[in-house]
């Protein structure tokens, strides 16, 4: 009974194993989905900086110092502009909401494409009804 390992001996077991394997693959991809784009960006940055990093390691003779310099350079070249752009976007969004609130207070109606949108319309109306805190 336990000695038969052929595919034809227990086709239900093979189908169950394939189904469970496929289910695990799908669940894994659903869980990892938010991390795929950052992981691809990290891999791209690592690949693109590997050659200069190796040259810096040879020039300094200290791999830890080279890693620290490259981490600092990556932060300065990518992190600082990203934080600055995010802060700028937040500031401009606050200004846009303030302008829209004034516009609606003066009696200008919201556009039909905005109020007719079932997902966006109620949220925008609720947002414009709230006072903007500074």
C-alpha cells in the first residue's frame, strides 16, 4: 500500500498537492505584493551602485567605510529629494483644499463630474465642509 509511488496510483493526492501549492503561491504573492515595487527599486539601486562601490572599497581599503559613504550618498541623492517632494506635495494639497473651500463658500458649485462620482463626491463635499486648520 505505501510502496506505490506512481502518479496513477493516487491521482487525488496529486491534484490536492498541486492545489495546495497553487494556493500557497497565490497567498504568498498577495502578501508580498506591497513589497514588490520597493524590492525591485532596491535591487536596481544595488545593481547600479555595485561597480562604484567596489572601486571605492579598493580605493579606501575599508569596506565598512565605503558602505557607510554609499549609504549616506544614497540617502542624500534619493531620500532627501523624495522627502522634499512629499512635503511640497502636502503643502500644495493643503493650499488647493483652501482655495477650493473659498471657491465653494463664494457660491461656486462643484463640477458635476466630481459630485456625480459615487466614491469621490461625498468625500470632497465632506472635506470642503470642514474648516481647514493651520
